[in-house]
C-alpha cells in the first residue's frame, strides 16, 4: 500500500497539493478543514493567498482533488474530512523521509530524540504520548517549523528555555498543558505565524505574546487565563483570533480588539461581555466597527442595550450570534452550530423595553440568516411584515419559542401583489406561542415554501388551523407534520377560507405528494385533517 500511495503522491500536480496531503496525514481522523486551514496559513504553503477567505476557497479545491485521487475520504459532516489508516501510515512515512517530520500518537517516549536527528527535523508532532522523562530544558532544532504537543495531563511542563533553539518555528500548538509559568523563550519565535494554546492553564506572563509581530493565527480556546493582556493589541497582522470558552477572572481590556485592523475571523462566544468588574472597564461592542476586514464572527451579546446603533454586520460571510439570555435558546430541536462550522445563525431574545426596530445592525442579518431562533421580540406581531419584507430569502430553519407577542408568521393581505416568502425554508418549529392566530394569511407565489420539509408545532393555544387551502399547493416537498398540545386546533387544512380564484373542483382535491410522517397528540378540539375535500397522501404516510 505504501508503494501505491507513493505513486499517487508523486503524480499530484503541484507541490502545494503534495504539502496539503502530508499535512492531512498529521491531522488525525475526521479532521476539521479549519484546522488544516490554520496550518496552511501558519506555514504559508498556499502561494498567492493572503486572506482567510482565499485560503478557504483554495483548500476546498485542493481537498476535492485529493478526494478525486482517493487519498482523502468524506467524513460525517461537510466541514470535515478523513483519511484511510493505511494511506495515513504511508503518508507519514513519506513525510518522515522527504520532510524529516517526526510524528507519534499514543506512544511511549522513554528518552528524547537523538541530537543529530533533531537538527534535521522540520516537524515534531506528539499526540497524547507518554513522555517519561519530561521535555528537555532546550531543544536545538534549527530547521523546525512545526512543534505540536497534545496532552491531557497538566503535569507536563514546558521548560522556560525550550524554544531558544527553534528560531525558525512557524507553527506552535500546545494542548492540555500547564503553562502557569509561561516560558519566556517564546519571545525568540519571531517567525511564528500560528500559535494555539488550547485547553491550557496560562499564567500572567501572556503579555509577551505581543512581541510575536508576525502572528496570523492565535487561539486560546478553552484555556484558563489569569489575565487578558492589552499587549495582544500589538498583533497588527493577526487574521484569526479565537478566545471561545476561555476562563478569565478579569475583563477584556478596552482598545485591544479595535487595534487588530487585519482581523478577518473572531471567535469569542461567552467572552465578549460589556460590564465593569472591580473598577475595570471591559471592551465594548463598538470596537468591532473598526474591524473593516471582518468576515466571520461568533459572539454572545447578553443584552441588546449594549449594542451600538452604528454597528452593522451586513458584510459578514458567516456568523453565529446570540443576543440575550443564552439559556432561553436551549430547547429541543435547536443547536448552535459548532465553533468553526460555516454557518449564518442568529438567536435573538429581547428583554422588556428593548426594541428590535431601533437595531438596524441586527435586522440586516435577516437578509442572509440561514438558521434563526426567535424568543421574545419586544411586541413584534408579524414576523414577515415587521422583520424582513424580503421574505427571509436565505433562511433554511426557523425556530420561534416562548413568545407572547407574535400573532402571525406572515400577514400581508394588504399587499396588492402576490408575495414570495421563505423560498429556501426547510423546517419550521413553533413552540409555546401564546397568541399565534395563524401561520400565514397572504397571497403567496409558487416559489414560497417550495423547500419546506418539516413542520413542528407545540403549545400554540390560539391556533385553529395550520394552513389555509390556498397554501397547500406550495407544499410539494412537505414530508413531516408534528402537532402537539394545541388545545384549540380544529383542522390541519381549512378549506372554508379559500381564495377568490379557487373553484369547487380545486377545493375537492388536497394533495401532499411527499408527506411521509404525521404525528398528532394532545389536540382536544381536533375534528380531522380537513372537513371538506379529497385528501391525497403518499401511500407511505405513517
């Protein structure tokens, strides 16, 4: 197998593709393409690529070519890829011979590597290895570009002078390491472009990272920080910053985020909170308006009152934004996408007194949002009319929960022309909407709801009908209907309120060509699917 893998490797059309393949072999099973992207930016192996957006596009092409060559395989999600174990072993053998890359996983290291070999290595990667004699005080690796130690035992220490002999290092990853005494030799890594200190305990000397002026990627995700140093604002070339789920006893200092002028991607879920702590002022959301290159944002805004009126997110390619009490969003069916998943997701819960109509920066997101969760909205009664008259053209999944103001999802009968709404919506979930009267009261075109597959309704106590007859012709892909605990619901389809252009013959025929699953429970006034008309299901409905 090694021979055939080497033959396929040799026939790859570019050095860039070969380097990407060998990197993939070091990533483990079901690796994130985002992790591969960070490596590629850190090592600078993508020629003519300067932005993360360009790098992501190039990597999707490269990964596709490697899959076409059967060197990579699909994984369980679109943002991950994997490699057959036999191919990986062969690729690691190639990397050892051609790039002097040392890679060990779940191995036992009784003694450190030979000095002569260390001077030749370009990569040292140790994943969950048992390092018996700890790390040496200093390692002389003049050619080393990648140093990666992944561990789950905080007893492993990093000696203070460890990095003094790695001056050409470009990528440094330490995971699960005790860095309470932060190694001062990290200041020697002037060529470092990628620094990931994840799930580590990090001491108060983190300020020295500010001297690594060539950093493009910085991740402190999941780490315990004693402080968030203002010196991080010196990293003017930084393109990606990830401080997701960091534990910090202090606030983020002001005027740090705003200094990162080249920042393209910012991940700071659960960390960007405007507040005062023991007299310290935290960074404000207004600082994001200085990030003109920002394309990706993952953030939790606890209170809409701290959202500046002049902050707009209209240029974002991807976003995962929650506004309000995050606990309100933890209900069945909705899941905030993973950290690096390419997504346009907005979860919105307004406190009493907040007005969504004064927040144009938030309302702009409705034009491109794909996954939307709405809680209380400060008096909004009509989703379509009051939030987005374009009809949410990109929305795929809509969740509305625990809202006492909404009366209509769509009510636009006063419009003279037919409307196109929810043209890409795949699932609709409505939960505990106390005053919802109807889902749709409007003249809609054939493109509306054309992709809808799932309707799930629960605890909507004023709803008498799910759909009017005029809507049924739109549901060519509807496959699943679940309704429960709606004690006023009479019928699924109301044929008594047909439009002016509908004939008696048309009313006689009600067809759901793709419907496969219907679940009805706790409907005390329910009389039937529809009182009049011929109901046509697919024969496999259950």
